């Protein structure tokens, strides 16, 4: 509950944050280091593209 004024605010943040976190950090213990880096780079590029499209619209 740090920095959240109510449990509802904490739940709203976590419900939005979890899918993003799961997309950016898959089961790394099942991947090699090179695969993990490539996955994170690809996810980062996708996120940048989506954010730029949303900002432009």
C-alpha cells in the first residue's frame, strides 16, 4: 500500500501493471540469456511503437 491512498487505487495499478510486466518478463529461467535479451528488446520496440501511435492519435 505504499504511496497508494486506498486499496482500490492499488488494485487499479496492479491490474494494469501485471499484463505489461508479464509481457516484458516471461519465464526467463526457461530461456538462454541471448533469448531473454532478444525478447526484451523486441518487447521494448513494440511498446515504443504502440506508445508513439497513441500519442500521435
